[in-house]
């Protein structure tokens, strides 16, 4: 039985570029995020708090394409987005086109809890964040040389704007499909999901992706599952992939593993992966890319993390 | 067999406020939009062109809350959004947080066809519109005294910000839930859907609604149906309602009428309606509000329009 699962993006570095040292850093970062989520669950904490805490940990970590480590769009700007959803009542909050909010997932939660709306975007969303006491950072905070170079390399080659090939191939920039997310089940049986992303490198300015779209990049319903997605955002939006997992469970009677597998292997019109959990603590983490940064904790506290096929486990702390 | 259906918003004026004269104006506006869509279909035109043309006609009409007749947010600004989707290949384009684009649905189509993305928002989306040769209008173009007064009335009463009651009750402003949309079937059997909205009156600045969310306010898939939704946007987003109709057809084997009915009557966590068409030309137009501006044209060219229960028909032109 799993209590929390996370991903740090499909589109992991190709095996050929992954050194032992780099892998160890990623495993450590995933463990840290899992433990942040688990801490929120201990003593009866809500799944909503757990997914928020795990995602905040990854937003604050430079390794992941969300929050601090976000990718640059083709104008050299950061535009982040995030979402959160509660399975008990299908309440949701999402935010997009954020430039300075330190933790977009916290803004998503504030929108869910503090407005009559599901989704806010742009400068007005950041003004709301300030009014809620959330922390903004100067744009330099989000700057990482690695992401900047990745954008410059692509921008240089983008001589044919508006053609399909500006979709960033994973081979060119493994971070292109990064996104982080978490799903959790708490002691009261409630599910929650959260997703946060810096979007694709060299994306158009103003591009909005799946990480802030209920049904595409995030979904939670106690009667079926909680889901967080990562990959080519446009494919998840067209496929309505996060809700598709839930719909296959509810309408076709599939179990979580089968529904998640079909969603990613047969129905997703593109590349990526997802994490999903149901109310019995079953978990599924399918992806159709070479790797996906991911991890989970079982009810005994054992921690599992993985990038490709091999799973590293470490005992409860 | 129906070839095109449209809606001009659930949340029609209450019967008590609807005069014969007003009703006649609405019926005429619906007929004009239907004919604009039908013209695009004549001679083998694509369903995509038909839904675009019908929505453009309603965006240009002051009666509907989309394009020119858009509602004001609580800062006295217009923020529009729109979407379009092709059933043949599930391609989609959507745009949001628009202030000056005359026809948001045309920008949605340009994003679908001219970028690798599904969704663009804000000032960058408007820059893209200009680059595509789309028409912007000064903000005054979108000003209508009726919408302005509706916003002022609500703004005056909104002394408890962030409370649930800032969701505009239909009784206060019948235009609150306005949105326009169209679904169509062409001679080659392809489906398309489009939705466009000015959003809810007195909404937060930066609020993004269902009209630009694939799966919530728009969906099209030749193997199931094309759907356009209207109503309390947040409910459609949480319910992933447009895709839900398709999922019930595909996974539960329901026919269009039954799936559309269940989506609106049993599953939607709020108020509104939708229009849906399948590849055999069946159409469904369920709503759980007092009325919904709507209409359709059958394959013989007969025109049907309705606001409440009574359907007006007129022969082919």
C-alpha cells in the first residue's frame, strides 16, 4: 500500500548522459521530496497538504523544471504554472503564466481555497498571490545557466518559426518535458494530486500547458484515482489524459494499473508519463519515454526511487 | 439529421423579463449565426470552418457574452477566451486573457494551425494574433452599457471578497453565464466544436474559464461526438464535462442523447448546458437552467431556434 508517489518529469536524461554521480543526486532529490510529503501525512495530515509539500520541495530544487529550475521560453522569460485537486469534493485550483511566484503550487491552492474560481493567470494571478502573502522572487532567482543554454541552443536553430519542429525533441534537451507532480492517499481515504511545471524550453511566450489544466495534467476523485502527468503537454491536453484514467476506471471498470497503462501506451497522442494512486493505495507510474524521475513511499515508510527501469529502495527513516 | 447546432449561453433571461420583442431579436440573432455556419458547410465546406463562422457571428453580436458583447471583470476590463477542436485528429487551439482580439475563435484556430501549441494566453497571445493578421479592436469596441451596469451592480455588493457568493447568481445578471458555441458535422463525416466567452461578470481579473479548456468547454472526436458547453465555468472544469460526454459514449456505449443528458443532469457539479453532435448527425442540447439560447439546422436546411422549451422553426432559405 502506497501513501504518496511523485514524479520529477518524463524526459529524464538519456542513459548515455547519466553519470553515477548525477543519478545519485536525482535519487536524493526525489527522496527529499517524498519525505517532505510524508511528513505532511504523519499524524493524520491530509493528502492535499502532502502533495503540496512534495511539489514545493521539487519547485525549490534546481534539478527539476518547475519553480526555481524552470525552463526559458523563446523570449528568455520564465512562465510557470501549477495545479492542485482534492479527491473528496473535486475542488481544484490552478495558476498559469507566472513569472515570479516562488511556489506556483501554493498559489494554485490559494486560488482553490480563496476564490470562487478554479484558474487564474498572468500578472493578476501574481497580484492575488501577493495579497495572499505568498512569496515572490526576483526573476534572477529562477535563472539557471543550464536552462538558459538549452533555450539558446534551440532558439538558434529555430529559423522556421511556426513549424511543427519547434516542438522540442527530447534528444536535444532532456529537460524539455520536465514537470513535477505528486499524488497521495491519507489515513481518511482522501486522494489529492498536484502538478507544477516551467513548461517546454523555447516555447512560445504565453504558451499554457497541461500542468495547469484539470483533466489534462491533474485530476483527483476519491471514487477512482488521483493523477499527475508529465510529458508533451499538448498531447495530454488533446487526450484529456489525467481524467481519461479516471473515466476508464469508472466507466470500463478497469483497475488503476490497467487504466493508467492504457492511457499512456495506447491513448496518449504523444510522449510522457503519469503517476496515479487509488483509494486502496495501489499506485501506477507508466511512461513511454526512456525514463521518468519518480518515487513512492509505502505505508511502512519504505522509500522507492527510480529513473529508468531499476528501482532503488531504502528503509523507512 | 442535423449538420450544425449552436448555443448563445445557458443563463438566458428569466421568462419574467423576456418580452416578445427581445425574444424575437434573440431568435433572429441565432438564425443569423446558424446561417453563417451553414454557408460555410455548403458546397462541401469543413465542419471546422462552419463552427468558426457561427461563433464569429455571435462574437460580433452585442447580445451574446463573447467577443463584442463580453462581460466586464471586477476591474472593469474585458478578458475573453475561446477554443476550437477538430474531430478528425483531435487537434485543438485555445486562447485566453484576451483584451482586444475582435474574434477570439479565429485566434484559437490560428494557434491550432500555426503553432506547436494548443493554448496561448495574455498579451503574448495578442501579439501572435497581430502577427497572424487578425484584427484587434480598441477596448471601447467591447464596451456595452448593459454589461458595464451589470458589473457595477455586482461590484457594489461585493463587500466580502473571496467569499463563495461572488459567483454571480443568474438571477442577478442573466448574462453571467453567457458563452457561445457551435458544433458541426460536414459531408465527409468530420466533427468540429468551438466555444467563445467573455467569462462571468465581476470575475476576478486573470480568471480563466471553461471556454478555453479542452475537455471542459470544448471537445471533438469523430469516433464519438463534438461538444460545446456553457454555464458556471468552474463546474465544467471540475467535471471535465465536454470530454465526459465522449467518455460515456466510448466507454459505456451510451448514445449521444443519453450521455449528454447524464453529463448535464447527473454529473455536472453546477449549472449550465451543452450542445453535442455525433457522426450520424444526432444532436443533443440539454441544460439544467431555465433556458439556453440555442438552435440547429437539419440536413434539409430547416432552421430551429429556442430559448426555453418552445422551439421555433423556419423553412430552409
